[in-house]
């Protein structure tokens, strides 16, 4: 990230990601880094105790980016309390919230939540300027595998290598890694950062089963066009 670490002050808007796992946290932080750098926005870390935070700036405006990894999809419904207390109560700015989670089926996009939990979550997020569901019947690894060329290149495998089929994305990724080297297993979380950085995010915006382009639109809405 460019620049040093700074404390929170004088933001014009906020973007909060509520994600279910460590790999999702890394994926979205790298995607936001890619967007910022491709649009020539400044991005730097912000001190935070419990989340991964950044300041993104352009044209004299600053956005506070917060990424909260809640640990599991079942805990996303409880993250509204964090949003009220740690975002809205501390900074009187318009907040955009992205909920990133895996669903059981496309026909029931909130199937992992009890109805009461979901209603409470929506109430807790009611102060947000906008709430976007980045929901799909897919692991974050399924999303990564929508860019097979970059994944195979990162692993040093021929472009003609077949991507494993069947099962969830994490299982498929593990099988792909195993086909390359039995002694170098796929590891999720921060250890997947190298591969995530190698992804073609512009390609994923077009091909992934989640609305990544909406993230780009929100960032432009907050900061204006690239310099």
C-alpha cells in the first residue's frame, strides 16, 4: 500500500465489507487495492483494532474502507451491531455496506440465516446509504477459478490444464494444487494472497457470479472519476 499508516479523521464516505472468512477478507482488500491503483487513487492503511482498514483518496475526498471478517456465514447476521457501533456511531458520513457470503441455492439467497436474524441485520444496517449483497452459490475460490488462466499461470501449469470439476471451489482449488505438487497444498487466508494478487480482476468483474462491478461503481460514486 502506498504511504504510511494514519489515524481516522475527516472521511467523506465509508465502505464497509462484512465477509465470512479470512480468504474473503484478503480477496476484497486486494480487489480494492487493484481498483484504487488502476484509477490512480491513493490508498493507505489506517490504524484499527478489530478490522482491516484503509483510506482511499482522490480530488481532495477520502473514503474510509473497513473489512470485517466475522469468521463464518452464520455470524454475518450478527455483524449489524458492529456496523452501528463501530461505523455509524463513530463517523457521520454516508456508508455503503457490502455483505459477502455463500448461499445454499440461487433461489434462496439468504438460506443460511433465520428470518429473525436477517430482519435484525437489515434493521442494524438501516442507517447505511446503500446495502449490496455479494451473494452467490460459490466459495470465494469458485470466484477465483473464474479466471483459470491467471490461476494456472501462478501455479506454473500449462494453460490447457483442466480445472477440476465437482464440489465446492475450495475443494477444487486443493485438487488443482495437488495436481501440481503433492507437497505444496493450497492454503486459504493470508497465505493465498500471492495467488489473489495474480488474478485478473477486470476479467473477474465480467465473469464471476457476484456483482464486483457494483464495488467499482460505489468507489467512483464516492470519489469521482480517475485523475
